[in-house]
C-alpha cells in the first residue's frame, strides 16, 4: 500500500473481517482511524466468526468468478506477512469411488492441483489411510483458526494506532474525511442488491482423527469441508442456502454435514459436538466482494465465501482511493462497483 502524505480522519464501521483489514491497512498507512463496532464484545455480532477461514483461491475457482482466484492468489503473501497463525499445509480434495466424476469436474474447474494416489493421500493424512484411491492436492493453499485470526487482527489494529470503539452503533457519517462502511448485511438499505446466503457449520472435538489440513469431500448434493483447528477441534461445514434466515441449524443440515463427516472418516463418530451454528453471508448477485465508492462514503461488502481471502485486497483498493482518488492495481477494477442506485 502506498504511504500517504496527508493523513486523513477515517471512520471504519463494523469489526468483521472486512472492517478489521480496512482499519489495519489504513492505520498502517498513517491515517487517524476509528474502528466503530456495535457489539460490546468483539465479533459477537459478526458473521465472520462462523467462517471456515480457508485461504483457498484455487479450490474456490470451482464456483467463483476468476477475479476471486486471481486476487486471492496475490493475497496469500499479504496474509502470511500479517497474521502469525496462518497454517500453510495445502488443501486435499477427495471423493468416494462412486463420486469420482465429481472429482474430475472439480479438477477441470479448479486447476492448480497435483493429482494424488492412495499412497500420497495416506502420507498426507494418515487418519484417512486406505479410504480414498485418488484425490487432488492444492499445495499452496492455507488456513487459520478463525477466532484466533480475528483476535490477532484486532490486536494488530490497536497496535497500528487505530482507536477501537466497541458497543457504539454508527448511524450516519460524521465529520470524518472518509467513512468506510463494513457493516455487512446491516448495509442493505444502501446496497439494495446485497442478499444473504445462509451457512451452517459444526465444531467437533475428535480424539480419533487429527487432520493436518482442510479436506474437502466432494458429493453431488452435500459437499463437505473439514478444517483442523488443532487440539482435536475440527470445523465441519458448510451449507450454502439462498436465505437470510439466521436461526439455528436445522436437524436436516446437521444430519447431512455429520453424515458426510462420518463418510470422510468413521473416527468422527466418537467426536464430541462442541457447537452447532448458522450464519448469513452477505453477497452481491455475482458473489464477488466489492468496494463501492460514493465520495466520502466507501462501502466494502458482499464478502460471500471470500471475505477472508479478499479482505486485504479490498483494503489495498480503499487505501489507494483515500490516498490518490484512484487505484491503479491491475486487478482492482474487478473488485470495484462503479455505482449502485441508492
Ligand atoms: C458457515 C459459514 C462459513 C463461511 N466460510 C468462509 C470461509 O471459509 N472463508 C471466507 O472468506 N468466508 C467464509 N464465510 C463468509 C464470511 O464469514 C462472511 O462473508 C464475512 O465474514 C462477512 O464479513 P463482513 O466483515 O462483511 O461482515 P461481518 O463479519 O458480519 O461484520 C460486520 C460487523 O458490522 C457490525 N455492525 C453492523 N451495523 C453496525 C452499526 N450500525 N454500527 C457499528 N457496527 C455495526 C456488526 O456488529 C458486525 O460485527 C462463511 C460464512 C458462513 C456463515
């Protein structure tokens, strides 16, 4: 990010993953930043706390626009340089023998992998030994333990000199030179094409399985990912439902996710269920996160499944807009929306 000659007063509203990266990047660029968050407890109202938090630009290409992969690949290094807890162990994608067509389809849509046979799968994930004959390994992908990453970013925001105001509900732009609106779904009145995409996930503590990296089990109807958080904790997710209903996980979804986890490894049968939860992803129609610049108010929203991956990219764009009134990064145009009807 270009350093600035003229420090500005900037309000960043919302301390989810997008607001944290905005506040951090702008404070490090020398601006006077206030991060304003409605919840008194950090992250208690943020959809970000539910995320799998995988940095998986190649795998996400299966269903996302090319800009998500291209900008996401660039952001891997930014994350590694910023957040100490990033685990660089890649992603393993497998399918049961009857779903091998799914694996071929995924390989075609999401290049950037090595094809791996049983011996390599067993070496990568000893607790899956003997269960899968073929898979895809995306070596450069990374992941993190979501709560720890959010807490580390908040610490970094404070260390960079930003003022963090918790328990303060922002209502309208005040005297600040710029207001960066990162309220997620709460900004729907200003961003009418924003919609909610419900996601449910579980946290389990397993004694008999310890994965070394995120593992995706493909299935035509119930695709699954499992992200290891260490100490036996595994995040099992996630449903993708066109709904902005935030109510608790349904029995159907729990059965589907747990059934698939058990199919991945029967070792999950003895795991303790630590948490079942549901969140709602803010998304624009094409599911690409975007910066929407309207003079002194800049909206950053639509994170969908890519909030963690692309938050630093959106922050880089905003920092350039604040400093120069434009962003010359070649990938920026794909992550900006020129205007929406108010
Ligand atoms: C099950 C599930 C799995 C997911 N997995 C992934 C994943 O693996 N990778 C990924 O990148 N994304 C994932 N996501 C999506 C991701 O969690 C969201 O897209 C992202 O967290 C949205 O971030 P945000 O910062 O825009 O919003 P939020 O995290 O919701 O933050 C918005 C904040 O603004 C605050 N706020 C709202 N109104 C006001 C106001 N008036 N004044 C002050 N503060 C206000 C809220 O309290 C909140 O803290 C997943 C989501 C779900 C539900």
